[in-house]
C-alpha cells in the first residue's frame, strides 16, 4: 500500500523537478538569444557607421571646403605678422567679437568643424547654444 503511494509521489516530484529544469533551460535560452540579438544589432550599427564614414571620406576627396578654411586661417595668421595689416586684423577681431550674433558664430563653428571631418551631434550643438555671450 505504501509502495502504491510512494511511487506516484516520486513520479510527481520528478515531474516537478523536470518541469523546473525545463523552465530554467528555456529562460537561459531566451537570455542567450537576447544577447545574440543585441550583439547583432551592435555589429550592424558598427558596420553601418563604418560604411558611412568611408562614404563621407570618399566624398571629401573632391571637396574644397577644408582647403578654403585653411587658406582663410592661414591668411589671417600671416596678416597678424605683417605690420601694415595688423591694425586691420585687430579691428576685424574686435568687430567680430562685438557684433557677431551667436547663431552665426555657431554656424561657423559647425561649418568649419564639418569641413575638417568633425561631427557635432546634439551634445555639441547644446554646448554651443549654452555658451555664455560676452
């Protein structure tokens, strides 16, 4: 009689343990699948970013923007050392400092940065916008 009660109880307990083990295995498989999916997303994102960088680099090969800004900055630098142009450079910087609206200065920062291959995201734009005006 006791054997008749113990047998089903053992089977019931064994079934419960098997069920728990199967549940844990399923949860582990789900976690592994989730991590693999995340890894695939990161891989795809990295590949897309790399391809975009390559394309932008190829486009910049025929661009004249960086040469333009190098000429502008080089000319200003040279003019700083020529006595007959120093007063003009000084007055130009004073004028820009006093009369350049912030939006125009921000556009210049972005344009110059982009021409040299720097990217200004939302954080960079926020930093430019939060600059204290003089």
